[in-house]
């Protein structure tokens, strides 16, 4: 196999909603198509990739540094001993001449390309990505379906408590049993009213509600909120302070008995290792949310899972951020604890295939070859337009 061309674009995934830290009015995403010389049914196989919500596009880095290294290398340099596409060897080429550190937008760019390479590799094998990953990186016995929760509850102009409750009822009607809402974008009193309104929709069961601060709180505010929400017994208290403030996270974990979740804004195995070392995370109850699409892709994510094991953690404590099809396949293949879901948000990149059915807060990754983005009709029309 040879990659004969690469096509990069930037598309909006904007929205009027906001969390405690940012609004999404200018949010966008990089999309990519890697066209190969393998012909199936008269058409070349194409691998597709994109970056998750919450980080802006990294198109310039892809076009200026990452893709030229991939495209200019001899074709055999990205193949394994069997002559098949090797995302790991391609990853090494893409990261050639890059200094350690400096994670962030570079990790997003490489993650986009890594996703497209894995999509292409699975398509060449004629199997859905979760089966390809399980055979190549896992135990060959992937999960049939994956736990998913519905993320929403954003702040928006004119959004009332009734609107918030109706949103959450919609998630329940769609098959979700666990939901998530944003907090920290107003004062504690208002947030507690919002939390209690959602718990009412959940028949009084706070363990079915997660709350997300998006890194806004200082230590004093984090502890104040922790004391206030403790009686609810929430599913988790997420990204409480700055993602690199491990001391804050550790102090909260000493004072908050229920689960904590964080990691979506950690973009390297080194940063994730430091979270485990210094962040006070507890392997019996807490959750790690590293997003493969934002953190150098699946090649790097597997390194993180190795570190997780070394620290005595189960992969079931990992529930990636992002709410997209790529992480869904990874979760099924490597037996993670679940995957985020954004019903209706961050389109066209977010969400699962058009025919995906959520039942009992679980969903199957589907049997389309590769990631299956061809099964997201609106998004596929955009991706196809990159190279047609």
C-alpha cells in the first residue's frame, strides 16, 4: 500500500452554548483524507480523520510538518513485515525531528493523521476498526458494545431550568441512563438548583448524573463545590481545576469521597503519567478521560494504557472524552469503561453512525469497515468532498 495524496480541510463545529470556561461560537475542526493506491470496487481506499471538540483546528501543523514527512517517505517505510500499513511506523515518521514536550496543538495534528491511518488500515483488512485493533493490539475478543453517557447541560442564552430538564429527558428517551451537565459557569446557588432539577428528572438518583467544571475552579472553590455536591452521590465530579494542577486535584481527592474524572486536556503519555503519580487519582473509583484523537492518536494512547497498568489501574477506569466514533471503536477493542456521547452537538463530526441505537446506555460500534464514518451521511459528504 502507498498513500498517494493527502487532503486537509477545516470545518466549523460552532455553537452558541458555553461551559464554565469557553463558548463554542468559533469552534472548528481539522478533517483529513488519506488516499491510497489500493482499489476496492473500482475506487481507492481512503482513510479519514478529524479532531475532537474543545481544541481548535491544527491544519497548518499537519500541512507544514506532519504530512510532508509521511508523504515523502519511501512507501515501504510505513509497511509492516507482512506488507500491510503500519500506523506505528507511520507515527514514527510523522514525529521525526520533533523535540520532546510542546504537546497541545501538535498532538492534535498527529492525532488526526493517526485516526486516518487506522481507518485506512482496517479498511484494507476489510474489517471494522474495533476488530482490527483487538486483533493487532488487544486480546482478539473485543466487547460487543460500550457504555455511553449523554453529555450536555451547557449554558446557553435564555436556557431555563425547564429547558435543562427537557434536554435531559430527551437523553433518557434516546436510551441513555447516565447524563452529564456543566457547572461552574454561574454561582454555587444557581448550580445547585440546576443539579437538583436534573436529579428530579433522574427519579432522584444522583448517581446517574456527572458534573463537569471544564478546569475552571481554584482550590477554594473546588472544595466548596465538593462539600456542597457530596450529598448527591454523583456519578463523577469532572475536570475540577487546571488540567496540569495535580496538587489541586490531589487535595480535592483527599476531601471528596465520590468519583473524580479528568484527563481530557492531557495530550501525552508523560502528562498522563504525572496525573497518576501526583494527581491523587484513586483506581478504585476515579476515571481517566484522555482523548486519543487529541493526544497523538491511538499509538500514543496505547502507551498510556501501558503506564496505567504499571500503576495498578484497570482499562475499565478509562472513559475517553470526545463523543465520537473513533474512541467508540477503541473502547470496544481495548475494553475501556465506556465512551462519551454528544447527542446532536458538535456536528457533523460528533456522534456515532446514523443507524446506531443506544439502549440501556450502551451502543455497538457497528460493522462498517474502518471507523465507519461512511455511516454518518452528513459528515461523509463533507469528507468525500475533500478528495473527489
